[in-house]
């Protein structure tokens, strides 16, 4: 996680009322999404109507159908009638879902226009609204509505537990980063450690790579179990990249500046979250050594936590003071639940167009091995062409940091090299700035020399 990009954000409480998580979500979606007439009892009335017509279909399924049908009872009736004729029985008859899971939002969505694989996606109605948090659980919904894909039960159970135990032994020695943020010296809200492939690379990292304007002292060689898992993460992430390009990007082509070459994990930040209060605010991960359109494979172990994402909203001109809280909530946020042994792939659009966070948890379900702790391994590909010996140096004679313009419409999507020496407590930086140039494959000019 790139802590120098950390921003505060507003946490919204879930609506009170129903004891069911699914019903809370549906009421929120149907009411705040303006899908009914504003009557808070209208959702209950719709459910009662549907239940009387389809007594064998449980209410959790009916709630999911209402969401996917934009609150239209008629559309749900039509979907159920068609499904009943096709299957010869009442559709989706099952026990009520337990807290923490949902049916896919697309399960009963009426298909729009059939498109060939790789063709531009049909424009979707935004699921999130200002002030809302939409909780997604299924891989298909996460892939459709966020810049991520998820694989549950990624490793054999014994292998995941073995890696968890190995890293739990390491975690007590992890440190919290200290850095400067807006002239204040702050400490990261969780502990972490950086791991690399070899002892040789460890020494290079200690003397050549800067993080938040200074060198890292505690850099370790990846553990034996981390190496084994890395060899499984690599092909899986590359498969997910290929799927993303084929099914979610215009014309089935990679994004501009996205690397066409194989993703090869050769470093990992391991984050440790002790209890529900340890978290990390909204931020983007640093691109400096990964290059533009970076991809990250994130493996979650131990306690399940909420991974929240929100799309960055571009703006015109300067913002008035205090408006960052309004823009942070401008389009709502999406929560992805990360259980033990789940692999989340942050795709090429994530770092430039979205921000992400680990949300504080007022209550957590203890894990049988980890207790109240979450371990998160974020595998990354450090590209040789972005080694600090090649990148521009600022007036402080320090290798610069790579950033992307995200909010100003006139330059959104452009990259820049900037001084980050001032992020180190006790040091002042300079005003160095230089636009960064890359070819369509995300390679810098010096890669061709």
C-alpha cells in the first residue's frame, strides 16, 4: 500500500431495521437509489406481494431479484414465470442465505443486446449512489462492477494454512512506517514488511530504492512457502489479465500503457492487521517501480475484512476548501469481502482510476488459526526499466516518484515525475516536476536506447 497517497474518507453506517444483511442492502438500494416512490414500507409491500405469488421462493432470493430488476415487481414476476416454465418448477428454491453472502446481482438480469467477446460493453447503470456502500460477494459481480477479480479458496486448504502460520511467526517483527503527510509526521495504521526474491535483490533494495522519500531498512528474502505460492499466483494472475482484456476492455484489447508482457511477481509487501481497528485509508499504490497500468495480486489470509473501492471523480479547476470529503463520497463506494484464502487481482485500471482501502471493522469473526489477525500478501512485478538508476532525478539528487493525474479533467491520465524527498520526516523536498512519457506498452523512452 502506498501510504503517501492516503486520504481520509467518510464512513457511513448501514441502515437500521431488518435483521437480515440482504434486506438491509435491498432497502438501501431500493430506497436511496430512487427505485421506489420514497415510501420506506414499499419494499416490504413488494416482498409481500411476491411471496404470496411465489411461496416456494425464499425472501433473500426475492430481494436479489428486486435489486436486479430495479425494484420492478412486474419484472420479477416475469423473470420467475419464465424461469419456472424453463425448469418446470419454482426457480432458485433454497434455504435463506446466511449473513455475509448474496446471490449474484446478474443472476436474473434480463440480457440487453448480445455482444461478441471483446466488443465494448453495454453501458451499465451505476450501482452506487452518493452516501451508499454496495456490498458485493460473487466473483461475477466483482468483475463486472469493480476493477478487480477474485478467486475464492485459491490454495488447497492445508497450503493456505501453512503459509498463514509461517507469516504469523514473522508478523510480530513487522514495523509501522513513519512518514510526513501535509507537514505532519504520521504512522501507518497497520504493520508491514517488504519481501524480495533473492539476497542480492535485498541488498539492491536497501541502497537503491526509495519509499516515501527514504530507504527501507527491514527488507527480507521471501520465505519458502511464499515462493511456492508465488509460483501459483503468477499463472493465475496472467489468466485473469487475459480474461479481463477479452471480456471487459473495448474491442478486446489491452488498455493504453498496459504492458503486453507476462506479469512476473518478484516482490511482495506483507501487511498485518491486528484486530478490526487496524485499517488503511483510501489510497492508490505507488507506480514508481511498477510502471503505468500496474497489476497487483493480493492474497488474504486469516480474518475476513472489507476491501472498499471507489471511482475517482474528475473535476474542473480548483476545489473549494473542505470539498475533498464531498468528492470522496460523490459516487458512493463498493465493498468487496475478502475471506481467508482468497486471491484478489487489482487490474490495470485500478491505480489510475480508483482508490481502495481496508475498512475498520467494529466486529470480526475470529479465525481458528489467526485469531483476530489478517495477513495480506500483495505480489508485485518490479520492472527493470523502472529501476531508479534510469528514472529522472530531482534537484535534491533523489530519484523521483511516478504519479498519475487523476482529478483535473484537462490532464487526467497523464503521468508525471515528482520529488518525494519531502515525505521523509525532517527533510524538505524541492519543486521538481516533469511530465512522464511512455509508449503504448507503458515503456519509458530510455527502454529503447
